């Protein structure tokens, strides 16, 4: 392992940690000498010194650091110089890869520390050698060209030390072959049954994490790991005891934790188990049951339940709390029939126990889904009999959610054995794939606080967007954070000179999304032309995305298609971003998933347009329930919940624009409530200190006559 020349003073235990950390950040210090592009920033150094105090005192720091502050080096340098084991949890795979492949190696080299670092992802990111063998010997590959891609995966698995599919760009991330050669918690054979256990890539990654000084994980996996309390013989969730735990991109943790501490299941889960049972049964245990008939009965019962949902008025796209569905109890007969047919499937799995490892593993997954069905059968029965839904006691079962499936369904491993009377909102959503039944806690603050207390050590929660108008109350309350140190550092960027905020004169957002979206596109079309494309259109709903794309398509066609149009859903998110960068003059239209975690530096992005303030939909069942609880406590749901969440989301969207000292661009928010409503000042105070205007001619000048615009910045 190559490292820079080690400065012994940095590791002298006689010298106080704060003094050694300050030395690392000096203008001529080791970071400045060894890290390309490093700039000594006062905010970064102050942040690092606060982390020193947290490490020394084993205390908790909530730190908001604007874009460009250099959060990573600020929180890692004290940990490394103190010799602390550090677990870093961040929001997603791209940020994990950035930390593991770039930031951490650079810091290790600069400080001259030969420390071991590891990257831990959800299991679906690692090739499963057993399932790879099954795919090779099977004849049901999804596409004709899958055979060539399978050979690439085989060659990669034979030489790779990690088995991380992110290291094999030849097979697209969204390829349908990947689920066939990776495992889930449900189909993993585990230590006792898997013939490839000793060479398992997941096991190797877990083992390396336990031996590392710095481990990088994502929020889903971190929550699962802590909940499992590091069981000695489990592959899932193995993390070392941390002297410092850093929750980066911490603004995302409350939303992820809300799903984690709840539970859900869908008709798709039932169907998926049934499909798997039929496939394994008729190939491995053909004489064990009439698998085809069992499968047909389950799928027929699913269709009947979906039809019953339509009969009581539920349609695709609906999301309602149980209490809001007037005839919810009428689903009880068809739901019970579905459960009965599913029980017959379970009986078949039980009767064939021991005949096939995959079938036995599927039986465990079946039990999880059945537990959820049984719980919801009680809810439906109570609803049919007129008992209030909130009076029904709940049993926490395995956590299974779509986000966990995306990141690796290790999150699903959590088991809570005791009955509880936690305040939950029970709600139903209907999609084209089926009906999902959800239980979401109104608050998980106590559970998370207990988890944090059990783990001990120092904690740092950090992001560029944790506060609403300088206030951390909303963030702290959501995670059960009490006494702590709260600090904020502004971005080092010169927003006044680098950017412009334009609030167009136009009608306020109407209830008609299509009307407002058309108004927005027509209003910003001259700016798009002035910017030469290079535009993000960030929408608060998928409906608005579709309407914006339609209107832009018409305008582009009428003007000879001067700019490429990229629309969310046409391709995977990262491919859209890559295309946006490579074109250099494109227009990208996306919803909330594009408001954060997207980094486009340079000239490719010069204009960010936001359709309206990102308030949660008024009919969101979880938000409605939480708002009722806040109102019953005597507080204002708008100022306690809705406004802070909207401001934090808006700050994320605005943060897409200026990503470096050289960037220059304009932020447009097409929502006049900012100046018409009393809360507008709180919104404005949360935005970067851009030059502000409501004049279209001044906004156009920013692009068409930049020198003249700059000259006017400091005129009285």
C-alpha cells in the first residue's frame, strides 16, 4: 500500500488531537501537499475541530455544511488521527463509491496512514456463485444476448476479488440477468446449505468490514446492521464497533428509517413466492405437489382481490389510509380466500421440507409473507365489523420494502419478536403491479435513539441541508436527537457573483397541474434558449414531468429540435445524467429523485427550473396522520412538518446548480407564493445568496450579456 511520507507529529499522542487536526488542514499541511485541488477552507477546519470534540467527548454533532465545504475530509481526518474505527453511512451506491474509490484513498495517502478500508453494499450488489451456476445450467435466460453477458459475468466472477457488479460496466445495471446471478435474503441458502459459502462474495465483504478501520455503508444496510446487533453467525449486517459513526447525507435518513421501522407486503410478493415455488417444485420436486394447480389458484385469488379493490373504488395510483377507504372491510372475503390458497402453497412447501435447499429457503420467505397477510386479515376483519383501525394491535414482522430490494434486501432481515402498540398509520397503495399494504410509524424517534445509545461512541450527522431557516428542530425531532452540538457552515462559493435567482411574474400554482406546468414551460422557454439548453426542469410530481415533456417536445419540434430532450423514465437515472453531461446542451426533465444526489459540474448545466414549492401531496396518508397528531398536540402541522420538509427539499433542488467555484447558473422557481404568503420569507432565507430578480429582461441578460449583468451586481 503506497502512502505519503508520514509526519510523526500528526500521530504523537502527547499532542492534543485538535492541534494535530489543525496542522493537517494548514495551507502548507499534508492535505494541501498531497491532495490535488485541495484548498484550505476555514469552515472545513472548524468542522473538523468540532468532530475532534465529539470524538474526545463521545458526544453528538449535528452539522450542516454547504456545498463545497469539504465534509468528507472534515469528519474523517479527526477519526483517522485519533485511531478510531469509523463507520460511514451515506445515501446510496454512487456516494459510497465516491467515498471508497476517491476520497478515502486520497486521505489515506495524504496522511500516510496504511489503514484498511472496506465498502459494504446490500447483497444484491454481489454475484452469487451458486445462482451463477444455476443460470449457467438453466435454459430460461431472459433475452437471446443474455448468454454472451452471462459469459462476461462468469469471467468477471473468476478473477474479481469483490464480486461487486458495479465493477463490471459491460453488463448494464438494470439488465434483467442480474437478479438471476445475485441473491436476496430470501433465496440465500446460508452457511449450512450453500456449497459456495466459503467463497461467497457477500461473506467476504462482511468479514473484511469487521477487520477494517473505516467501513462505508448505505443507510438501508446500516439500519439493518444495527437492528441485528451483529449476530455472530449472520452474514447480514456485520459491522465493527465504531468509535465514530458518521451519517452523511443525513437529511435522507428520516425517510428511509420511516420505511425501515414499518412493514409492508403486496400481492406481488404473494405472486412472486408462488412463481418461485412452481418453478422449483416442478423441476426439483415434481412429485411433491400439484404445483401448477396451486399456482393457478393463488394467481386467480390475486385477480379476485384486485377486482374487489376496483369494486370498492380503488384505482391505480391511489394511496389511502385505511380509515379513508369507506368500504375497506368489503375486501375481507377475497383477501381471506387469497390467504387460504397461499396456506395450501405453504402446506406443499412444508410437505417437501428437506428435499431441496432452494425450496426450504423459499419456505422461510413464505412464512414472512404469511405473517403479514395474517396481520392484515385482522385489520380487514376489524374494519368490516366496525372496529376502528387504530384499535388493532400490531405485530412487527420482517421488514420488506422496494428501496431495500434496490440497495440489497438486507433490510428485510430485521425481526421484532414482541407485540407492541406502536402508533402506526395503515395505508394501501394501488399500482399496475398490484396492491401494497403498508404500516408506517408516526414516529420512530424512540427506536432510533435506543439504537444509537446501544451502539455508543461519537456521532456526526451531516448534510448540506439539515435545517429549515437555520433551525434543526424538525431534523432532530424525527430521529430522537436531544442534547447535542449544532453547527452550520456556509458554502465557500460566491453565490452572489456565480448565480442568479429568478422568480417569474406568473399565476400561482393552480390545482390543475397541467395548466401550471404549461405556464411554467412557456415562461422559461426564452431562458432555455438564452442558456443554450443546459437545463434541468425539476418537477414535484410525475404528472408534471409528463406535461413538461409534452410541452417541451412541441416547442422543440416547432424550433427545429435545437436541444436534446431527456425525460425521467426513458432510461435509468445514471444513464440520463451521463447523456446530459455528454451532450452539453440538453434539457432534462425529472421528478424528486433528481433533486439530490446529482452532480453536474461545468457548463453542461446552467439553468435549474423548479415547478413549485415541494410540499408533500395533501392526500399523502402518512403525512395526513402525522399532521393530525401534531394538531392534536396543539402545534401547527404546517410549520412543524410541511414547511420544514418543503424547505429542506427545495434546498436540495437548488443545490444542483452551483457545484464548484467555476460554475455559473440561474435558479428559477415558478411559484409566486414565495412573495404572496407570509411563510415566503422563510423560504427565501433558506436559499443561497444569489442575486435576485423578478424581471425577465434582467434574467435574460444573465445569459446573453454576462459582462453587463456582472457590472450591475454592485450598483446602488
